């Protein structure tokens, strides 16, 4: 799993790629701390190259979304497809996030 985070015009863009399983989820939670520190700004997570996401990582995304909403920010998932889209659908998380 790899995440690249950059700021573009006041929006934070996180580019996720690879396999985000339970072993990688702990590191993922550390990696997104920079987003938590800027939670009031718009956050876009590009999942185009994300192949899989585990429940622990989904929990982290949900926490990020809730914190963002509480501070007036917004979390958007972009380019969700394949297995990741299936997982979001099966878990019901598809209804909880905004998509671009």
C-alpha cells in the first residue's frame, strides 16, 4: 500500500494505491495524520489504483469523514472501482461517503 499526500489550492489530495489490508492499515492510520491535522480543509482521496481495502482502513476513513464534517471540511472519494467499490457496497459504506 502506498499513499501520497499533497496540497493543491487549499485541497488535500491523497493518492492511494495497492493493497490496503490489515497489515498495512496501521501504517495507513499514521500516514493520514497529516489529513487529520488539516481536517477543516477539503480532502479528496483518489482510489484509482487502490486494489483492496480492509475493514480497519474503512474504519479509519469513516473516522476521518466524521472529523472532517464536524470541523466544516469535506472528504470525497474519487475513482472508486473494482473490488474496493464492491467492498464499500457490501459493507454499506457506499452510502456514507461522497464520491467524485
